[in-house]
C-alpha cells in the first residue's frame, strides 16, 4: 500500500452533476473526499445518488440545504461548523445565500464511481447554474 498526500488545486478538478465546483482530496478503497464550492447567490441542480452516501462539513459561506428521502424532507441552514448527511437515494439541493462562496468538505462512501452515479430530480428551488 502507498500513502497519498495531496494539496488542493486552485482550479476545480471537475464540475459536479449539481453544478458545484469539485476539488478532489485524498481517497482510499472505501471512500474519498472532495471540496465542493458553490458561487455566491447560486442555486445547485437537484440530484440524487444511485449507490453512494455522503457526509458534508461546511467550512465557509452561508446557505441552505434541502433534502428529501421518501416522505421525510427538510431544509436546514448551513455554514461554517455545520455537518450534514446525504444517505443513498436522498434528493438534495443546496444554495448559497451570501456574497461569499459556500464551501463544504465532503466524504463519499464508497468512492465516486463515475458520471452515471447521479441523477436529476425535482428540487426545492429553480437552479441558477
């Protein structure tokens, strides 16, 4: 086994299916991490995942996260110090309500399998990206 060490890129490594910028961090066989950034006043596309689940920890900015799984749905305020879960199959969407980008570190389990993992769903707000 080799150890991995990585410094975050200044430019995004990818654009997530929801429209947020993705900067990849280290990962292992059972999970990966990334930084997700949503620009000021932006609203993501609403998506769900086929097989992965995620845990997010917000590090800057302010906004809201909408999640729905079955009959349970909620919208929560997010910002520095807030952590949320996204169980497999959860419909979710997030928005940046401030003038500073909304930034979260996310752990994906198992690691992101590829472009067919996410699918679009009806969200809480119209997307702006």
